[in-house]
């Protein structure tokens, strides 16, 4: 019985660590996260810029500038929404500076 209780507590703790935090849930709904995920799915990674596969430099930035990136498809509305979020963030942080 003690082993069953210990196992139950362990499994609960492990499953709780896999649960999405509120910050992760918000990020996953963020339009820029969709661009990030599309770039990652297309083979772009952090630190991959030397091979032309940099997540931000070679994928996200060009998409945000309205350019196409081979192997990556993102809806124009998602890019526009991300641009708006970015502009809102800049404005908000400019005022607080």
C-alpha cells in the first residue's frame, strides 16, 4: 500500500511538471509563437545562423519583413498580428523607459 501511495505521489508530481504553465499557455496563443513554431518546423534553430538556419535571423525576421522563407508557411494574418503585438510592446516599453 505504501508503494502504491508513493507511486501515485510521484506520478502526480511528474504529470504536474509536464502541465502547461499560464505563461506557456499565453505564449502558445501569441501570434509570434506561431511564426516561431513554423520556423522551427521548417528546420530553423537558435544558433543556426552560421549555416543559414538561424531561427530569428534567417526565418522570423525575414517573415516579419514580408519576405518568403523556403520551407516555411505562415498565414499573412498571423504575421500582421505578430507585428501589431511587437509594435504594442515597443510602445508600452518606450513609455516606461
